[in-house]
RNA sequence: GCCCAGGUGGCGGAAUGGUAGACGCGGCGGACUUAAAAUCCGCUUCCCGCAAGGGAGUGGGGGUUCAAAUCCCUUCCUGGGCACCA
C-alpha cells in the first residue's frame, strides 16, 4: 500500500462487521435467488465471466462492481434481474502453470474458483450462485461436444488439411483472431506456419449476416472493428488461360475488385504456397522458384509482414493469357500475395495498384495506364493512380467513365463465361483445434474402415482423462494416453482412434450465456423454454479486447443455433457496454504480468462499499485509468458522513418555526437528485451519479443547519438518498435502511420517482454578457418575460460599466440562460 | 499508412453551442485538542491588484457564431484497432 491516505479516516461504523452480516443475511434469505416464474419483466444483465487465474484483483472489481450496481439498479426499477456468474475454466494458463509446478490443472483451477467465488461474494455482488457454471466441468463441456456434433451434422464443422498459425511456445495452432501483429496473443512468440489436419467452424457462411450490425446497440468502435475484421469486398473472379502449359486445369482464376483495370494487367502473381506453383514452374526456373518458396514458407508472420517495404518475387517461366485482350503475360511468385485471401492469384495492374506498381518498378515490368486520371498528360506515373477516370487502352470500353467500365467489363466477362461477380471476405473459418490438454475433447473417432465417425450422442461426454501427461510435445497430450486414444469404432466395432485435439476455449464462451438460464439442465445445453425466457442478453458488459474474438464467435453460434432450430433470435447481446481497464504501470493488470493490485487490504480497511464506490467514482467507466488509491480516503470520509447524516434524530427539527422556502428548496433538491442519479446510472455514468449524491448530502447538511423543515421532510430526504445509494453501496444502505426503521430489505424496494414539477426551479441566475463576455449575474424568477430580462440585463451594474458610451447594436436573449448585449 | 477515441487546474475528472473547472483528492488557513490524528468550517485555474476590479485561459494555429472546451479546417501529441485483403 503506497499512500498515507489509508491511515487517516477513522470509521464511525465497522464496515467489515456490517458488510459480513448483511451478506450472510442475503444468502440465508435467498434474497438474490432468481426465479423463472417471477411475474416481473425480465432483465438479463451479464458481465463477461472471468478466467480463474488465482485471486480477484482490483481490475476484477473495476469490471464487476459497476455491472453489479447496474443489475441492482434494474432490480430496483422493477425487473426480475438475471445477473449470473461463472468461470471460463479451460485454457492454457492453467496447463502452462501445471507444466511448471506439477499441480494438475483440475486442482489449480478448482482451487482458484473456490477462492475467487468467495472474493466475488465479498464484493457484495448479487449473483445467484445456484446458477454458477464452470466450463471445465463435464456437465458443461459435454454440451460443447453435443453442439459440435450438431454443427458437424449441419456441415458447419469440418476437418481440413491446411496451413495453420502455429505458436512454437504454446505448442498449438491458433485461430487467425489469436494472432496479433504476427505474434501469439498469449505469449507474444512469433507465429509460424504448419500444414496440419484441423477442425474448423464455418463462420464464413455467416459473414454477410455478421456484417449486419444495425440491430446492435453497441459502441460504434466495436461495430467498426467487427466490420473491418470481416472485411467484405465485392469484385470479379476471372480466369486467365493457361492452356499452353498443357495442364488439366485450363484456367487460372484470379480475384479483383478493379475489373475496370483488367486491360492494364501486365503480369500475374501467385502466392508461394499455391499448389499450382509446382505445376507451372518451368524446369530451368525450378531451383530459383523452390528457393524462393522455401524461404517464404519458413518466414514467420512477423518477418513476412516486415517485408512491406521491399516486395520480392521470382518468375516461374510460365505465361497466361488475358482473355479480354489476348495478351500473354508472365506469371510470377511473390509473397505479397496471400494464399488465404481470394484465389491466391492476383492479376497485377501496376498502373492502378500501389503494391503492383512497386513490384513492377523493382523488376522492370511494364506499367500500362488504362484508367486515365482527369487532366492526365499521357506521361509516366510516379505512383499508382487509384481513383476514377476514363477508360483508355481498354479496347471496346475506351472512353467510358471507369465507374461504368467496371460494370460493363464485368457484364462482358460474365457473358463470355470467363468469370463472375463475387464477394470475398477477410474473415477466415474459425480454427478450433488445439494440441493441448486442458480443454474439451473433440468428439470424433477415426476408423480405418468408416473414416471420420462422430461419437454417438449417448456416449457423451467424452471425458478428459485426469491422468494424462501434459508436457508439450507438439502433439496433443491426449495422443499419448493409450486408454483415451484406443477405442472401438461406433459403426463397425473395429479398433479405432479418438481425435486427440481439444477445442479452443472460445467455443465454451460462445454459448455460456445460454446455459445460465438453466444451468443444471441435463437433456441438452439449455432448456429451450428457459433460454427463450431470458435471452437475448439485455445488457452485456466487458472489455474491448473481445471485440473480434468472443463477441464475433458468440454471434456466429447464436445464428448457427438459430438455423439448427435451437434458438429463435438472431443476436445474443442486444446492448453492449465496453468498459475500460484499470491499468498499473500503463499495462492491463494480469497475474502473468505481475502487476496486480490486491483489493483485500483496502477492503479490510475501508470496506467493500467504499472500494466499489471509489472505483465507480474515478471517472467514466468506459475510460478506465491508471490505478491510484490517492482518493479512496475521500470516499471513505463521505461514506462516514452518510452514516452520521442518516442517523440524526430528526425530531430535533420539529417544533421549530417552519420555513416554506426551505421545505420547497429541499423538495426540489430531492427531485433533481433523483433525476440526476437515475439518468446517470442508466448511461453508466456512475462517477457523476455519485457526485450528485455527494452534492445531495452536502445540501442536506446545510438544510440541517438552516432548520425550518420538519422531521417528516428530513426523513423522506434521507430515505431517498439511501435508495439511490443502494445499487452502488449495497451494505451500508441496507444497514442504514434498518437503522432508520425500515423493514428488510432495501434491495427489494423500488427506486424513488421524481416529479418534474417539483424538480423545476423558481429562480435562475440570469447571465449578463457584453459582447459575449460575462459581466454580471442576476437572480431572476423563471417566469421572467423577455422584455423584463432585457431590461434587467441592460440596467445591471456590470453591463452598464461596459456599455456606457457605446451603442447597443443587438441584444440576444436565451430564455432561462442569458442576455448578451452586443455593443460597440 | 488507414480507421477510431482522447488532450481541460498540482491530480482524478465535470460541463457536448450559452456562468469553464461540478464532485473528489491534494494544498493553504481556521475551529476543536495539552498535542497530534480524526472531525468540522473557509479558501484554492493562472497573472496584475491592498481591494474593488481587470486580464489570460480547455495541446498549437486559423475559421464559423452575438456566444466555442463543445462546430469546421489545419497541425502536434497520447492511447487503441487494422495493416501487402488484390
């Protein structure tokens, strides 16, 4: 603990005692039990579940305290709120820790969960623990396997031999989404490639539907990130003639978004990994091509990306024919063309593509302008011209605007059967195989006779053996476990072998929100009725780091399950709030970085309510910020003032002369505060909601000094303050609720309403400006007319001082705000 | 390189065309105390001024407007995302 602040506040109450007391009461009374038959309208408020890494740290508090406050707020608005918690329990960290420590992932994970469950309770959260889910439990992951089989049956899960991203440190393949700038997202090791048999989910089938983010009330930033990740581009697939090479395939398909430039294609580039490279390469070019391809394949993703400046390639010795103009152009291999995008073959138009331009310059290939820039003098280009223009050197299309040329050439290509319009996506199918131990076994059996056989549903779950060796070898640890691998074929009963890869843990989190509705259901992944009752999630909260992994996968699952007839809605998360992170030393807190701040010491000193509120008060939740405890004492001080304020004996006010102005002022403040706090929490502005409550308590203090009100008015104001505070500080508000003579529980109350008429001001400060500069302020009634306001302003001392001797040219009047006198 | 978010007192931040700096931290002064802590009260953007008051001020420059932290252009800086996608 770094500060002097922590030792200063002396508590007037014992936070730990009252907090523990109420948490026990809430639990024993099952206050937060969520019932499906509750008649109130449902509200599903879901925070992303945590990975059980060890201990709950201050970053977890920052994530879960505001979402708990929101859930409590919705409950007090009259909803039947589902606010569940669970653990994303499979995954690499536990396995890696096990390799180092020898402690089995099952044990470390369950120990961590036990500890974290207690710590999450200690925050004063309203989770219904009867609905907890743990994804590493067979009761959960058997449904991963079941869902996998449904997707498999529907053709949405398939196995393919393909180059995969390989992390040499984690010894497993990675999905595209898990490769960050060529590095493994988990350990920052440069990613290499391996050709392997891998299981994929056909997410690309839903690319277009996933692109439709119009129904989502999500931050624009996340919607843009998903849109860019999917990366739709419309263009034309067109064949180039390679019949001169006597191959069976007479055609050679390229993809372009610029069919208007096809007459400028002066060469064609093929990706080094492309299977046709081998067949096309001329004998005399073989050595050079093989050397180039070998070098390209050995490169890590990072090295390949870093070649951005220098584009390299080699000539294959082969040629193809551009069917539009009959031109014979050379075919080159270059690693700036990716096998994984489009067809892996590109028609190069150096005049109108900067990459092709640079490549052409380097290898002295011809550059032919076919879309003339406006006012082009016919001279050489210094860089590729990417804009629109007029078709030139384009045969029958010369003279057309290129935008029209684009359509007419595409029509021409389609009419001749050379190609067709199509759409390409940057999105790749989701690679879900992992060569690791601590995950869901993929329920497939390989039989020499029957081939790929799904494990029959009645044999699920395929249990993860607890006695496997999990040292990393590059093969799945399960492959070494004879008892697991060797199995009878479910079809023909001959000896067969199990699939030994496990699933990406993002499979678990792609449907966990469905399981919370019926966490103990044993006839399927979820009870269809319950799932329908609670879903979709009304409000999801979590960090931006999941913008293109979890959030995209979960949307895909929802759509796929809908098409399988298991769900009847299209989107899993209607509203998403993307919170910021508490960082320490400008890095996100995590156990692996060793920069975690433990909340325990703070909690033991100032209590959970103060820590919750302090984190919410730091700033806007979506902004996050560097951890500092410098202000936590201020929150503790305020909580103590609330404690004292709420318990004053208001009878001291009775019998004194009453002041109608004071009463009205207080009632107005009460109603304004309710309005502010409610609208702030609705908009996730917990910081200003707390500021409004602080102002309110300051006002109450002044009212107390001023007297003039009776105990009824005072007690009413205190009651409303406690109700507004309850979502954010659940313990102290419960205790004070009881101490002010109310029946258990404050968390079963509804939020106070505000009356706009009572919140309305009677007077306001009329601002007097001269030439836009503040010169006076005058208290005036809200009923003031425009003429009166103008006169009051013109006659004010502040204005007079600055307009004397000048001519008043204009007077601007803004009702309820100001008068601006324009004078010169 | 492209896209997004942001830049406001000593600090966290408030204000989304109309009183810049709410609320809190820190600091200063005072009350209480033998003293300290805690607590309570007051002050606290900067500059000039004893004061009244005046001037400057929301990264920099320019613009629109009676009026700009807020809108527009431009530029710098910070954070995040994407990046040979044909």
